[in-house]
């Protein structure tokens, strides 16, 4: 029986690792540092493309997991946030079950972050402010695409874009394209944070913070820190 063509593709990870001494009792500062380091490395070396790309996992009505990639657009003491159509598949799934998980992975740095918790809808004012900060073409595209819905072909999508562009011409104003109905965003209010650091011989470091009380990501009393075996 063949074990497949990918079994021989191996890399022995040589990351910096994580020690208990280097991990705070609450995850906030280290989480910020890692995300900032990924952004900085992309700017300096160009080997961490889309450093803010974030996988978002939800569950469908049958309990089957669903995952897709979005862009991390905000991070505060509750957790990460992203923007999307609330009538998309993930929006409908989160309306039925707000439990969710996210992951950011930076292979060139041998690092990954996992977070789990519950989704909260972002305030409308925040959604509108962010939407107006997007490039004109992205704002038009939000009107042209009924996210997660079937479309016959690429030509139909491009026609919808042209029609939306004609309705909302680029005037150079952030308000020239209205915020579509059903366009919004979500924040993961974290109950669990894991930082993973790749090490040689697959003896990776996994440091986890689990919520034990109320409080933000910066409050030590809200978290219990532990190490998991790789």
C-alpha cells in the first residue's frame, strides 16, 4: 500500500521556541508581540505573505466543522475581529451557534496562534467606519457579491461588479459607496489561547492559557497557563 507522495517531504523546524520563563501569566503581551513580529518580518524579508490571514472555524447545523480564511482586522483585550457578510455561510452558522475558533500560522517563523471562544457581532458604527476605510473597488465588490451564494459563472460576477461600479462611481469620498445591508463583522471573545512554536525533532512548544475567570487577555487572574505535549 502506498503511503502517498508527500510522506517524504519533511522539514525539521528550528524556531526560537517558548519557555515558561518567557511567557506571561496572561497572553496579551505575547500575542501582540507575535502578530507584530509577523507583520514586521513580512515588511523586512517578504517571507510571511498575508501575515494577518486568519483561519476561522465554525459549525454547520449538522455539527460539521467549516473553515475558511479571512483577514484579522482588529485585536483588543477580548480577542480578534474580522469583517464579512452576515448572510454568508459563516454569518449564518455563527447566528445559530456562536462557538468558533481561529488560527494564524506563520510557517517561515515556525509559529502559530490558536484561539477559541464565542463570537460577538461588532457595533454598527465600527463596521461602518471600517467599510469606509476600504479601497473603492473592495467596497463596490461587497455590493456585487452575494457571499457564499451560487453564481452561474465568472462573467455573471463581473457583470454584477460593473453594474455596482456604475451605481456607485468613485468620487474619492469614503461615503461614495454605502455600507451594504447585511455587511458586518465579528469578534472572537477568547476563552482559550494557544501559542505554538516549532522545534527540532517535533518536540514543539505548546503554551496554553485557559480562562478561569472574567477579565481581558491582559488580566492574570482570568487565566491559567499550562504546557501541552506536542
